[in-house]
């Protein structure tokens, strides 16, 4: 007995039907091919499920579903399968500006608030904060907070961002900025986003204190959100930063580092904050637990991907 389910994936104007095939048989078959009428069928087993693909040539690929095992073995049948033409010109790459357009006003407000929420008790610390905030940046993390906030608010029938959503985005960017100040000291970097780093301008002692101050200030604002789940979530991130730096320092120039260790380090350094950002936004929207956990997984995997690409660019990009 064999059962099949079809999942339809939409990539812009192109649609792929992915077929998951389940079998009651316990036999283990890794891969097989059946040729019929010039078509090649290939499957790959994932646990108890198989993915089925029909390929005619290198430029046209068909992925189809069927209802019986006989139809699988004997051909496509009467249904016309959707066709993906890989020779068609791809669309232009999507820029961050396009992705974040829907929250552009939210980011503008955040940029205006960042310097004021750091505080003005110490002119040197304020000047250090202005140096790195003024350097700009993609503001990817607060943008994700705003995007997830708006998406999850829709799920519960609301529209407008709350004060807690906006404050969370500011806290996340403060924590990220504090980590950059400390990273530049550890890496002995002279430039950040085309401008001199804080330690280069004010010295290592001021840079360390500026980073510590921003961690402390963000923690104070975090406590004022009065949500224990989010407080514990973000507090763990600050701990993860230190763990990530220690793991990275202990494996410098180690060409035999295991993938699991590399991904764990990447989680501590990057993915932990992004995962906490997306989950925290969903929590403040009042989304149910299944949604908040999905947002956490989304942020974690996005963060890991971001760090992998960033590490690759360290080896492949030019000095320009």
C-alpha cells in the first residue's frame, strides 16, 4: 500500500508541486529510477517518505503527484504536470530596502529614538553611542521585530504596533550595538561601517565601558517591559554572546573544528539574538505558543544562515 501527498510551493510566478510518498512497506530503498516513454523518475527516501521527480532534460523539470503506486511506475497519467523553465531569466535580486519597505516608517522612528534612550548622563558615553549609531547600518534585527510584530498582530485581529513592540526593537538594536563595540575591541578593528571604531577614537577602556553601559541600559528598559518570559529570553542572549566569543577564541585557526561546534558558536554569536527578537515580537502580539515557537525557529535558522554567509564573505570579498 502506498500513499502520496502533494505540497504546492510558490516561488514568485513559478509553482512547484512537491510529492511526498509514504509506504506501508518496511523495506529500505535508497534510490531507484524507472524509465518509461523517455522520462526518468527519481526518488529519494527521507525516513518513511519519498520525494518523486520527473526530469526530461536539463532545462525543463516536472514534479508531479499521483494517487497510486501503479501510476507512479507506469507514467504520469492524464494530468498535465506543471513545468518549470530554468532557462527563463531570473528576477532581479531582492534588496533589504524592498523587504523592509513595509516597516520603513517604524525604522525611521527607531533611528530617532536610539540616541535619546541611551541617556545623557555621561558625555563621553553619549558621544561613543552617537559614533556607532550615526554610522547607520541595515537595522536588520529591529526590522525583523517590526515585521514579525505586524504579521502576528494580524493573526490576533489587531493592526497597530504597541509601545512594547517598539521598545523591544530599540532594546534589540542596543544589545546588538553593544556587542559590536566589544567585538571591535576583541578583533582590533579600526573601522566599522566606514567610520573609525569607538575604541580607535576614545581608547579601549572607554569602548569597553560604553558597551557595558549599553548592555546595562538595555537591561533596564527590558525589565520595564514587565514580561518575565521576554526578560528571560533576552537575558539569555547576553550570556550567549560571551559564550560565543569564548568558543570562537578557543578554536582560532582550528581547521578541524566540527560542524556542530561551528553552528553552536554561530548560534551564540548571531542566531540567539535574532531568534529572541522574532519570538519576543510574537509574544507581545499575544500570539499562541505554537506561533511564538515557530517565530523562534525562524529567527534561529535565519540567524545561522546570516552568520554562515558572513563567514564566507570574510574569505571571498575584496577589501573594497
